[in-house]
């Protein structure tokens, strides 16, 4: 009896182990690389005509400029390298801030655009005509992408390809959902598209109100993290008037101290941002 129970227990453990994780794994080949993520950041921030190489050049330029300025101010190369490293991250931080502002702006106007599309469908217009009409009657922020969609559709007549181009032009999670809803309605048909669009509009309005309240409360966490991370380095820069004090950082022990301090500040800053971070919509329907 004991051997049978042991065999059954072992078989159960083997089956559990062989079952693997329940969450689907994304193939490694499908994960975007470093350059692709930077290109997505530029596109989602609304910066056109700039590639990953130009962004890297801007980072190097900012870092070298800050390094030269701090070196002239303090005559301490280790401190200059620290500020040069911080300055090299400024372009990426600016782009992330621009992306966040663009997402907030689009989140506020998408319900109006979806209402206009639902009204066009209810009035008997076809889906391509309803999307093209948003270039004229839609919100100002969304008119240029839909105008390009209208021009591309009139030129080619290929709705699927033009819809894919519209998704990439919008580079927005809500835009992906709207485009896939329209694609499904055109391929499968059905009379519930207007109801689906109105429901999506109501959900987006509710989500925008809730997220606005949470972001207002989150602001003090972000500001506290920035102040706590910048205060020690501001004090260090003020010590630049006392060259004898800063010369101590050119020694091996001083360099090690600066490296540890920079690592602790970066780690604490990222940790505070992660604690106060709100869940964001991701482009899962690309």
C-alpha cells in the first residue's frame, strides 16, 4: 500500500513538472531588440525622422558636453564622468516624458473619435469611409494619421494593408484595439459594431478618469524620487568651489566612493519609480 501511494505521489509530481508554466511564453525571436525598442520609443513619442543612431549621437553629445562643463568647473575628472553619465540619459528621459504626454493626450481624445466612428457606422457609411471621415471630423490630435490612411486607401484600395499602416502610424494601444475591432467587423460582418464601439468608448472614459486621479496622487512619489536622487549630486557640484575637497575624489578610494554612490542613487531612484508605477497599456495587438 505504501509503495502504491509513493508511486502515485511521484507520478503526480512528474506530471506537475512536465506540465510547465501555464502562461504562454513569447518566443525569443519575437522579442524586440535594443535598437527596435529605441525606435519604438522615438515613434511613440511622436518624433519622426530620427533613428536610433541619431538618438545615440544625442546621448553622447549630452554626455560629453556635461563632462567638459563639470571638468572646467571642478577640475575633477571622476566627478565629471559621473555627471557625464547622468547627462547621457537625458535624451531618453525626455523621450519617455514625451511618450507619456502623447499617450495621455490620445487617451483623452479616443472616446470622441470612437463616438464619431460609431455615428458614421450607424449613419450607413462603410468602415473605410468612417475611418477616413475622422481626418475631418475627428479630434485634432488624430487627424493627421487618419488623413494619411484616407490617402493610402484611395490610392491602393487595400483596406488590410492601410489598416496595418494606420496602427503603426498611431503607435498607441487603444488605436490597436480600435483597428483590430474594425478589421474583425469588416472580415466577419455583423450588426453589433456600433454597440461594441460605444461600449469601448464608455470604458475608455471611465479608465481615463480613474487613471487621472491615480496619476495626480502618484506625482508626489515621482517628485520625491527625483529630489532624493538629485540632492546629493547638487551638493557635490556646489563643492566645486572648494578644489581641495573635490581633489579627494580623484584618488582610488574616492573613485570607488563615487561609483558606489552613483549605483545606490540609480538603484533607489528606479526602485521608488517601480513602487509608485501605474500599470500601462502595452501594444499586444501589433
